[in-house]
């Protein structure tokens, strides 16, 4: 996987070390000054080994982190972070190679990414292509990897009992990969498909364009993904053997001294140390020097330029960028974060507030951005309104006015200390991470920071050094600026095309007069420093929990106005809480117009709260608000100390909301573009959307929503808001560091505000009915075909509907998915190379479930559907051939997945909230269903398969969505025919009845029955639960 986020496109706020640096040029800042170096620690750990050069346990961690850590430097130069967590359900590991696509040979762009793909496809010790993924799948695990500019990062998780086996297979990636010729030829298609998926993505296009308008001799400018041309056709023209190039690349750069390994397991640190030494000490150290790039890719000739860009979607954005040297050496001081905090602020007196008041922008993000080993960027990104597009240079003027205000105001130590306190709070009360993501992140951090600071470095903000802030600020000048404007308005007015993504653009110099004008700006009276943050929490007491308190949510209030569920946290013990409210009124989704009005209400309301809520968000207290098919959803989360203050403000604004006509016009136009931009989403996203549309009892199409936009007026919105608040019913969940009385008081605050300010009355019980799911007919397959006019690839979603959920069917379906998951990926993606996106899994909606397959490919949808059918039918023999040992392995793997505990409060809240929204309230579902899972036999699973999936099955219900491009890509028909010819006759499907084509969605749905609602779950009425208990006793 090639990663944009990991290339530094997000704003990464790392702290800085207090050393003086000059910013006239970037040549003096070299990464060797701050990359991890081997230094003998003051406190060595007791662990010793001939393969370990240094080992120590003095790792700074957050106060609430119960895990233990050890850092190692192996004698081969590999850096290692060990994490011992006796409570973990999953073990995990990651290895980061401090080499990425900036080291691709000039003649083979994309080679680093291709190498990443190939390492999964067999090693000398484990030559089978799917051995690694098969082992992980059989033991409840999964894996992934990404290639970025300077890093290639591999990571996995697995059942905690099988870490050693997974590590042994993983280590071979870096010792003896095969790079088989046949695998290489097939996997090239996956890389090409991945690139094809990105060709119409504005995010990828804009990033490559930024590189195309930089110094073309700088490695930053390279094309990192690769495709068939760069990895096959072009090398062939140059008489280059790509397999030889892969072997050469791996043998050159995959050196232990540029690798960082992170391992998390249940074992103690000594055991983990022995495991790592055993598996990784033999990785060869080739003494590779990590490349340094002290020269910035934006040189003098690349500055003071404006680039106008034509996007795929109808978006309007502006990016204002300045080159910076690498600020990582100063991670204790973090001047970039200080400036980003102020420039990106959204409170009163901020740059965003001024630009919104003028009607020119909708949002603004500012801050430092990762570049490479020796260079960075500082950027200000804004989302432009229609009027704002005509005021691009005026917006830039205001940016420079804000920077001038900062210079004149001087740097404020109280602001730095506020940032310092907020960062310290984040670290002190940090949520626990998912093991796989955590190890991946740690492996990357090991490449940047000293071992003892790896955990804390991203949160450090210790030393106030205004001279460093001045040095960074001195680089944010008109002489160093680059401006990129993205809008459909530039169609037909460009003169250049980017090589890889074919993006149309035009570059022109910014006039010297304008640069001079910006250099002489005066401050604007409306631009001010932010006030002190009133939301910074001060109370962190963990509230006492009654001894008899239940371990799952309990209903503490149930009346005509609301139902309230409550659980006082007994797991995470952090000063945090989650308050969830679903406000139900069917008027919100009664027709396309009301759906649009509900969306407009929510967006205008959120827009009006921006200034106030931003400070709360900075202080770790935030709110979420969005419209739903039943009304709208409100959540307050974060530190519990100041949640009531934010909630009161949200409620006051909600019940006394007035519409700003100017913002109404702007947000309606933004919404209109969002609806129209759906056509540019990925084909597989279209397939998923149409599946939902065909199976949901109620659902409005994008066309129906667009068709009612003319009726979206201020008058209609005001009338709608009165209707919306006239009657309500609320489902509520209060979970976290709160007492039962506080939960009741919180809900009473919400109910009282509604009743007092909007005279809201309870909704009738008959109006609270949930939507139902369409019941597909037995023995009949249906097909719905649509075009995607933007992308050149096809997609399908093939869905086999199984019926209403039950303990028994849930586990049978999930077990089937567990067993077919790896064979599906191996067959359809690795072997048949149908596309980069190949997915199989459970689909659940409105208490109805089934098996789904999602593929995106350059092949035609009919061919993809056929290959899915062949695979599904082959699964019968696969199931029959499973040994009892293999079958039990899959049951154990699924048990591991299902009993994997939530790692943070919000994750547990989400599980409980899902039960509440489904009106099932089975808060102990995982334990109940796992008990039944353990009783399933292979015969039962085979019968379930034969009942629902095999050809001629009595309960087979199939729906397939075909999304095809307006014009098929050249050669796809020939490819499909060739692949079909290569497939043996035994793999070809027999004569399957031609699916009935759906031409009218409304007529299709109206002629079919609906599945009934499931009643709320009651264990004593669940025959499967009773059965599993009986079997367990036996």
C-alpha cells in the first residue's frame, strides 16, 4: 500500500529540541543531528545477550500506562522497542525500514512500493505465497504495510498465543524473500490496480502536482506508486530485469541498521527480548547510510509562484506553502506547533473568523508538515467559497496580516505554556491503542527519537525559546510563498499537464508589486491572539463506583420522552466520559426535501458553534453532531470535568438557533457540490451505496436530493425546525467517569432545555418504528447496473442475503467468513489478480445479514461476478476438506477476534451504542455468541453453506451491483477473455440462470416483502443461548 498520510500530508505536531539554528537556507540542517543514535544509557536493564549491544528499561511513559517497555539495540544495528502487556488479547509487531520511494532508481519508479508488495509472497523458509497471511488468519490476525517517501512500514497482529510463529514468518521478509518471477508478474497487476484507483483522486493528484512543480532533480519529485509502464514496459525498453532490480534494491537497502522493530505481547520483557534476538539477530547489517536531503525541493525558482489546478471533483481550495528546514531536531521546543496553534486557531479574533465573516472561506487548517530528512513545509489550507475564489490574493493578504500581528504582538509565554499543558494532558491521559497500529507507529518513531523519548516525544513541549519561534516565523514571508488554487473554474485556462495523473494546471509568477505589497502589510484590527482557554480541565478525580454496579449498561430511566442507559466505567479509569443522544423525529427523513433541510440545519448549527467549540476541542472536550435517517445525533466526549459547560452551550444554541442568510447561501452551495461530487467517488463506493439503496425500506437517491434543492430556502428551513423540535424521543447513553445521579442530571438538562425553549412534547410510540430491510426472493438472483462516468475501472458488490440475525446464524456466518477470508484474497487478488480492492465479509443492516464480496477491477462486472460465483462454489469442497484441527483453529481465531477487548472508552461506548441504535440491547453479545460458537460443528457449517450459498440452495438469495465505466479501458475485454481461458473448466461456473435485471428501484422494492423487526434481546428466550449453555454443561 502506498500511503499519502504517512508521507506527511497531515499536519504532524512534533515538539522541538532547544538548539539555535539559522533559517536562511536549509543546507545547515542535516538529519544526522537528530535521528536516533546509539548512546549507552545511564540505566541498563538486566537483560544481556551476545546479540544485544544495549538494553535498557528507562523509557518515559504516561502515568496511566500499565505496560512495561524495554529498548534494545541489537549488534546488527537494529533498534527495537519491546512492549509487555499481560492483559492484551492480541500480540503485534511492526518493522520500519528507513528507506522509501525517494530511493527508487530513476529508471524504475515505484520499485520500493513493488518490493513492499513482493515481500508478502514467499520466502526461502516459507515459500508458499499465502503462508504468512494464512497463518495470521488462522490465528485471528491480520497484516498490512505502506510505502512512503522515506519509510516502508510492515505490521501485523495475531492471537497473543501465536506471536512466535508470526514473528518467525515476518522476520523472513528481511532475511530471505524469494521474489519469484511468476509472483512478480502477477503482483505487478495489483500495483497497477492500486495506482489506477488513485488516478482520479484529487488528494493523490494534488500531491503529485506539488512534486511536479518542485526541483525535478530532487528525490521529492519522484512518482512513488509505480504502474505497469514504470515497472515493466519501461524497464524492458532499457533491458532491465525487474526481478534483478528488486533483488538489488532489497540487498542494498534492507539493512538492519536502518530498521526499527516494535513488538507487543503478553510475555515478560526478558522473554520478548529472547524472541526478538532469536528471530531478527540474523538480519544482515549492510551499514546503509540513511539518505539526507539538506537542499529543499523548493528552491528560489520555485517560490513566488501561483499554480491554478483543475480538480476532478467540484472542489475549491487554496494552499499557501512556505519551505522550512527540518524542525525535528528541536522536538523539545516545537516552534512549528506554537505557530500552527495560532494560525490554525478557529476562535474569536482568528484568521478563520475574519475570512468566514467576509464570506470567503469555510474552513482553515495551518501548521508544519512533514517533508523529508532535511526539509519540511509550513502550510495554510483553506476551503474557498464561490466568492472567495475571486479574492484569493486578498485572503493571502490577510494571512500576512496575521503573521505581522504575531510579529508585533511578540511571542507569549502563557500561550506556549497553555500548549505545553494541553500536550502534557494528552500524554498523561492517553487512550490505549490498538496493538497493530501502536507497533506500526512506534516503529516509525524509533527512527526519529532517542529510545527513552520514543513514547513521549510527539507530546513534548518543554522549553520556551522565543528565538526559535522567530526563526521559523522569519521564513513565513512573501519572498518564500507558493500559492496553489484548485477549482473547476480553471477548465480551459490551463497550459500544462502533469505526467502521471494527467492533472491540468497553469503556473505563473506572482507579480513583484504584489510581493512588495504583502511585505508591507499592516495589522488588521479584527485579528487578535486567542484568549486563555476556559476548557482546560482541572479536576481529574476518578469517581467511586458502587460495589454492586453492573458491568454492562443498565436502563436508569424509561419514560415517553427518553430511554437512558448508563454505565460507570470500570475498565479504563480515566477522567473521561461519553454522552450520546439520538434525537428521534421521523419528520427529519420524511421526504428528500426534509432530508436536505435536516442536513442544512446541522451544518449551519455546527458552523455557528465553530468559534466557541474550538477551544473546547483543543482542551480535549468535543462534540459531534450529524443528521440521521431518524433525526439527528449529538455526542459530547473527552474529559468529563468541563463537559457540562460545552453541553449547555450546545443546547442553548440549538434551541435558540437563528439562521445567518449569508452562511445559509454558502453552505447550501457547498452541500449542492457535495451531492454532485458523488459521481466522482470510487466505483466500489458506488456499489456499496446502491446495495444499501436497494435493500433499505426508506432511502432517498442523490438525484432525488438534488431535485428538491430548489425548495431548500430559509423560510422552509425555519418551518422545518419548528416541526423537528415539536416532538422528540431520545435514546441516551452516558458512559465513563460519571455517577448515576450525574447521568440523570445530564439527561434532565437536555430534556429540560427542549421542553422549556422549544416546548417539545414526547413522540408517540407508533412514530418510533425503525426502518426495515427488503427481503430478497429465494432462488432468484437480481442484478442492478450503473455507470461511473469518472473512473475507468469497474466494481461489483455481490450479496447473498441470509435473513434475520440470531445467535446461531451470526456465528455460522462469521465463522464462514473467517474461513473464506484468506482463500478469497489469495484466489481473487493474488492468483487471479482481479484488482487491488478485494473484500469479503458480513453485511448487516436493520437486523438482517448476509455475505458480501466487493471487488474493484479493470475487468468487466459480469466477469468479476462470475469469478465470485466460482469461488463461492469451490468453498464447499474447501469446507469439506478441512481437518477437525484446522476447523478448530478457525473457531479459536474467531473467538480471539470477538473477545478482543475495546482499547479505549470511545470504542466500548461505540459497541454499546450500536446495540441501542439497533434496539437489541444485548450488551453482552460477544460472550453470549462466543459460547455458542464453541459448540458449532463442521457439519452444521456445511449445512448452513448448502442452505444459503451453493447453487440451487433452497434459501439462496442473491443481489449483485455492477458499476461499470462509461468507456471500458483499452484491452480489458481481451484481459478478461485471456484470464477466463487460463481458468480450467472445473473452475468455470455451470449454467447459472441469468439474473433478473432491476430497471426500476421503486418498483423492485415495492413488489418485495420486508423482513420483520427483531424484538429486544432476552437471553432466556434465545434457544441458541440456552442450547450453548446445555452443551457447555455436558
